[in-house]
C-alpha cells in the first residue's frame, strides 16, 4: 500500500536540486546522465531512473532554472 508522503530525496523536486548542483558547467543530457548514473544508488539515498531525471529536468526548464543551448547543452539560468 503506498504511503501518502515521500522523502525529499525520492521526489522530483529533490532530484532537480541535486541535478542543478551537478550542472556547474554546461553538459548534454547524455553527459549529465553518465555522471549521475555513476553515483545513483551509491551515494544517494534514493534510486532515480532516467525517466525521473528527464522529468526533473523538464521541471527545471519550466520554472526557468535551466536552459538548453542550440548545441543541446544544458546550462543554468542567471
């Protein structure tokens, strides 16, 4: 039976914050995923799939925290 609450580390909001910290310099989605995959479920308290990473990036783009260059690189907004 599912619980009504989830931990912050399991949420897309928490994942989005972590992804922002990984984007200190521009990176493509593939590069970001490869970096994230190395630490996923080892150093993080919750496992996140590629779908979750993509949804978190979509959320960050929608709120204006992330931008996509013409080259396909993701970078932080000012």
